[in-house]
């Protein structure tokens, strides 16, 4: 899993701040193929953001602030705080409190925590959805579930909401709800398909449903460019007889 700094470097490459060669030298731990996969994944996330209507127009359309304006929650730019802070927190918790993967089972060994979308508040004109995704980025999955579910009940739904709602359910160990939310994303060629396929396998591992795991692995194993292909190969060898 990428950390916040690695994510930042790929963002810099996509923004034209560094060359592909410089990126490869900075992220030398990644093979060229793996790095290309991560670049594509982040490009797809950007596409998903644009498709969901998260555009760089909010500040130009909002009225000027006044003394009568209600207080709002102040959001810190993702690049400078949220992703890095969340990554550091996860690493600290993993080091001090999480059980050894070998002791905790296959779910813990192969767990993937999606860091969320790299979007600034000033780029969003979809307040409700971005607010929910901000809580997700802060690893407050319970609040993210509440807010994303509320959007679905209001009839607001898209792949972005479905994926991060499913991921939030998974990390809150609400496995059945996670599977239901991810189900429609594992088919087709949407930007969340590959990650949804892996999270669906993790959901099955979470409840020790090895038949479900075995039925889902072939789709990933058949695609050598899949970002979780190597994990799937290793998982296949780790499955009990």
C-alpha cells in the first residue's frame, strides 16, 4: 500500500512538476509495471472526481462571507495534512496495537486500506459528498457511512459513493453491507473496479468465507496488470485446503 509521500510524488508527476524518470528514481521501491499501475489508479480517481462533479469552481460561485454566515468546519488541504496524518496514524496503530498478521488471519495479512480521494475542499461544489469523503479520509468510517448512506437515501448515487460506502462498511466490519455496496462495482470497467474486486475478497476473508474467496480470485489472477495480481497469487497459495 502506498503511503502519503508516495501518493504525493505521483500527484506531482501528474501535475507536471516532475518527469517520469524523476518519479521512477524517487519511488525506486516500485517496479516500472507496479508504478504504472499506481499512476493509472490515481488518474482513474481523478476521473471519478470529475465525473462526480467535484470541479475547481466552488470559490468563484460562493457568495462573499459575511458576519451572518454560519460557522463551518475548517478543512485542511489533503496534500498537506489529511493523507499524511492518516497514513502516519495507521502505521502507529499497526505497530503498537494491531495483532501479528500471522496470528490475526488472512484478512489482516492482505488488508488494503484505501486512502481516499486526493481532492481539496476548494475544488468541490458537491458539499455533502465531499464532506462525507473528508470523514472517510480521516478514517472516521462510522461518520462516513452515516453521511454517504444519507446521500443514497436522498437519491444521490454514483460509483464514488458506492465504493467508499462499501469500503467504510468493510473497515467497520459490517461485512454484509460492504459486499452489497461493492457488488455492482466488480463488473464492467469503472475506475473503482479493481479495488472493489479486492475489497470484495477481503470482505469474504473477514468472515472466513473461503468459497467466496476462491470464486472471486480467478478474475484477478487472469489479469497480470491488475494492481492486486501479486497479492491474489500469494493469497491463493495461503488458502487452506
